[in-house]
């Protein structure tokens, strides 16, 4: 894992959940200075979320509007627990894109996963949605953040061990490396549909764990 993002890729991220304030307002000039220091040190990963109040707008002003898009990587998150239904859950994604002005997310996560919260994400078909957004080029990589016990995390992580080597390879190329189904098909010498079937098989194994 230490080499997964590349040996030359720094492994420190800039969290945008808790930011300095001045008179109850985001201290945007201080945050810009912090972003500049972070970038000057060679780091590139910034993390925000739909439910981080004011965070995505700050990301736009302090980062997105001041640096070339290829100079940084930006993550945001969909929080199904903060939605009343499938429609409002999916609207979080478009709202986050508009707030940040980033055009696409390098990483997009299902926020705060655990058994109970996963059930709501499944109910709102969250993983199917982010896979579609990835196919449309609006997400480069997707995954989840986790807040639950070690046993639940172990269940999620070990699901890949239940997959065939072919399914696992194609799913990781898709979900983590950012390739689309057509690109994976070219690399693996198979059709786009075969790749899609492999990814769907892995997705079903994830869903089965929480039934």
C-alpha cells in the first residue's frame, strides 16, 4: 500500500473539516496561506465533504480557483445518513461539484460507513450511482470512509478475498486505479461487457455481506 499511489507521491493529506476562523467566519486568507505552504512542501491531496459546513466553498476559493486542476487531487464524500431519500442523496454529488468548482473529483467516498449506515447507502443505491459517475468521468476513483468496529471493517476488506483473481484485478483497476471498463478491457484482452460483469460480481459480494 505504501507504493500504491506511486513511490514519489507524498502520503500526507490536507483535511478541510476544521479550519481557522476569524470572528465566526472562515479565515480565508489564513487558509490560503496554509494551502500554499502545503503545496510548496510537495503535497497535493485535499479532503472535503458535503457535510463539512463551508468546507467545499473554501476549497474552491483557497485551492481550485488558485491552482491548475492537474496540480492537486481533491476528495469529497456522499453521506447517505444526511439524506432523506435516494434523490437527495444523489443531489449531494452535484452540489459538491458546484460548491468546489473542481469539474470532477479525484476521489469520491461513501462517507462514514458501518453496518447501519451501509444499509442506507445500499437503499439509496449509492455505489451504483458513483460507478455511473465514474463512467461519465466525474469521478476518477471511489471508495469509502469508515466509522465502526474492527469486525465490520474486516468483513468489508476481506470480501475481495472471496473473488476470483480476475474479478479482483478488474475491480481494483476500476475502483482504485481509475480506469474505465473499456480501458480495462484493452489491458486485459477482454470485452467491456466482461469487465462490467466482473465488477458487478464484486459489488454483489459486498452487498451480500450486509444482508
